C-alpha cells in the first residue's frame, strides 16, 4: 500500500502478455553524487545470446518502423504456432511468441514514459495501442486457444502444465470460447476499455495544472520548493499538483486557504471528462462480465486472483475496517485538537478539513517525535542510496551489482549487471533512471519489460524509474526506493522455466507483497549500517533519529489504512452486480467517514487505478500487505540473514507464477499463510 495515485497498466489479455508496471510514492530534486569506488570483482561469465541491448531511438519514425517490424514478427509466430502439435511443441511456440513480444514491445513501450523527445514518446504510445490491438485479436484466435486447451490436457509436467493453463485462462477471459455474436461484442468492449483507460490517464497527465500563489501565501513552505518555479503574469508562483511540491506544501503551508486551493486542484484532477469515462468503463466492464455468464466484474476478475471471490475480498476489508475504525476516529480527533491549539481557538468551533490532515500530522509528528523527514537527506545521498539497496540485496540473496559503462535513453541513466555470486553468471540487467526531467514519468515506478527464463535461456531486464532529490533522500523516499527496488528483484532474481511465468507475472494481489515486505528494512538500524559499506565517507545516520522515525512511522496509521480501505471498498462497489454512478457512490461513501465529503470535489476523476488495470483490484494493496507482514515474520530479528534470504530467493522470487501464490507463501513459511500478523499490527 503505497500512498499515491497513478499506475497505467496494460489491459486486454493482460495475464498473458502484459508488461508489469508498478508504482509508488515519489521522490524529487538535487545534489551531485560521487560514484562509490567499485568493489574489485572477478570477470563475469557473459552469455550474449541470453541478453539483449537496449534499443536506441532518436526520432518518431524509427519507433514506428520498429513497432511495425515487431508486430509483423509476432504475426508470423502466431501463424507458426497455429500449426504446432499440442503439448511440448505448442508450449515452445507459445513461449517463443511471448519472448518475441516482450523483446519487441517491452523497451519500446516503456519509452512512452521516459524518453526525453516528445515525438518518440508519442510514437511509443501509438505503438502501445497497436500491440494492445494485436493482443486482443490474438485473444480471439480459436486455433491458438485450441492448442492451449489440448496442451493442458496433454502436458504432464506440473510447470509445463501450469504455463499452458495460465495461457488457456487468458484466452478464455478474452472471450474466445463465447458464441460468435458475443465474441465480437467482447472484443469491442476490450478495445473500448483500453482506449478509455488511456484517455483517462492522458487527461490527468497532460493537464499540467498549476496553482498560483503569492509568496505570502506560501509562508512555512521551504524556499527550495517554490523559488525556481515559474511565475504567472501577475508574478505569482505557480506550483504543479503532481511531483514533490504537492506534499511539501500540504505539510508545511501555514495558510489554510493556500492548502485548500492546492488540495482541491489535486482532488479534481482529470475533471468531468474522466467522470464520464469512468461511468462508461464501469458499464462496459459489467456488460463484459455478463457475456461470460457472471454476475459482476468483481467476480470476473477475482476468480483469477489469490483472494478468489468478491465475498472473501469483502470479508477481508470488513475485518480491516473493524481493526482500524477506532484508531481512525482517534487520529482524526487528535489532529482536530492540534488544529485548535495551533490556532488558539476552542475545540468546539474547530473543524478539521481534508486539507488540514497532512499539515497537522506533520506538526504532531514533529512535536511528538521531533522527527523531520528532511533531516535524513544529508545521510542518504542519491547515488549511495541506490548502492545501499543493492548492497542489502547482495547480502540477503547472494548476488552482486556491477555498473555497466554506456549511454541509454537519457543522460544520467545507468545500467547495472546483476550477477549470481555462486555461479558467477550474469543473470539480469537493471536500468536506473534516477533524476527528474521534463516529460519524464514523475513518480517512482518499475517496468519489468523483459522476463528471464531458464528453458531458452534468457536474461531478465527491468527499469527502475525514480525522481531523486539531488540533495539526498528522506527516510520515506528511501522506503519508496526500497519498495520499488523490490519490484526489480522480483524480475531480476526470477528463475522460472518460462518467461510467461516469471517475476511479477503473478496474480495482481500477490504482486506487491515482496516489495511491501522490504519497506520495513529501512527502519532497521542494523540494515541501515549497510550504508557505510557503500559510502564509508557518509556520516552514519544517528541511531536516535532512526528510533524516532520508527516510532513515528505508524503515527496516523488508523487514518491512512482507513483511507486505503475506503478506496478498496469503493472500487469493489463500482464493480459489483450494478454499475452505480461513480460520483454519487463516492459522495455517499466518503460522507460516512469521520472527515466527510467535501462539496465540489471529484476524487474519482483522478483515481487512475480504478480506470486502469487495478479495476476491482485495489483491495490488493491491503491484501498483499497482509501477505507481506506474514512473510516478514520469517526474518525475525535479523533481516539480513542470508539463510532466510536464500530460502526466500528460491521459494518466492525464484518461483514467480510457476505455483499458485498460496503455495509459494506456504513453501517459504513452512505453513499456510495467515492475515493474523497483519491484524495484530493494525490493532497495535
Ligand atoms: Zn509497488
């Protein structure tokens, strides 16, 4: 559960051919790093066939022709697959198609989010749409579907059989087994949903909303946040509603009117067009589920997830609500009290507003724990922070990260070779795009655009996209980095037979768990000592600062978890057996919370998760947090224990989707998974 919005996710035939994209809260700005001295290494055994260079594009037309070549190659492979014999032969052809698609579309579509040239980004986005059309057509290919069906029956080996089974399920979900008229409708719906979701994200991304402020209105906000921001014709500072400025202003601006304006602009992002799009998305999803003979889109989606049914998801969310409701009310009352004291007014006349919560949380945090997240920046320089998370993985999982010389899609982008120490073989490449720039994706996210496989063989590749503050990271930003880095580990250390089973091709409600588990690592003093390994010259972060941060970490937990729970039940409500109006539903549900609904706001217009690949899936953040808490318990007091790390690498990271998630968790823990540890944490 990262507290942020965002995350475009591929639609259509998602389970088979989508690229894993994951995101979390963001990080920002300055300070030039020194590259740490490399640790002397043995030469790595290269396997050039298994690797692939990152493609270089300077102009739009290059992207368009690469896109066409990729699609043509994919179509040839489909033709060839249609003729294959069910069983091992079919599976080999299927995986060849999968690998081809990843190699051709993965890095190219990724560039939509990071390439410095607008023309390249625009062509990449077009290519994204073309691949999505290809996928929905493939999903309705009866010959290939038949091949999958017969292969499931023919294959005896459990890993082979599961790979074919997952392919078969994806075909069934795209409607290939439906009668012809329904099938055509299912395809039309899938295409329309893909374009509506793209449009929804575009409306948020391209609005470039900025809110003007006088310098006086920004009292309390650090100069560094606004001094270099553009001014409007009246000389007012204009601040964007995305990126790091937003949180800082909400936490520090003394002027409630300033906070309110920024908060309203943020809460209304996407605007009325997105509300219309969301209503349409909902209707289409319900119609889609009904074509399959199911009562709701929830049911359609969850039958393929770890949670399995809407009833189980709802029960879990009810239990979460029961666990945090008192804390939510208590946290709200505390903030209201803090506001009354701050303004020197009686409590009875004090009303806590939504744009007050971050501001008073920050003040209470400082008063109570004397923690200033900014105080961590000098201890965590950006480049060393990156080396730090890598070093943690090196200690836990028996791998090594070595910088690769070269230039990639933008200046300052880095590439790292990930080597398995025991075999001294390079197993993956990790790209890192560390600093903000115009036109770049402005949160923190990972694109696992190439999955590894042992049968081919084939090396994994992923890209970690962050927006580091050059002055250094705050502890929260270090936590975000650890979380995102966890997504790259899932890709880089996957050891499955087939790429289609690898890394994060797991059920969506299991995908976040390993990353969420690792967030805790940055609050551990022993783990933080690893920083001196990678930066002997860095001053160690003082123990008492970490102690306070750890005590402060769970501050406001009731309120935050209650908010996530609200998002999750809202998402499920939209995707139940009726398709209720998105705004009316939101208004009613938010009105029932301690802070109520604020008239004139349209939160759902910016709720990109629900319009994209997280529709009927938002509960997964809390669900997988429960799984993460459960798995974390195996590490006990020593989070760097290489023995537990090795078991985790083998059973969880290594297995990917080769086994059902319940089984993966059980293999690691040596018992069935349980949400008990999570509920205990919530009630603490
Ligand atoms: Zn994540």
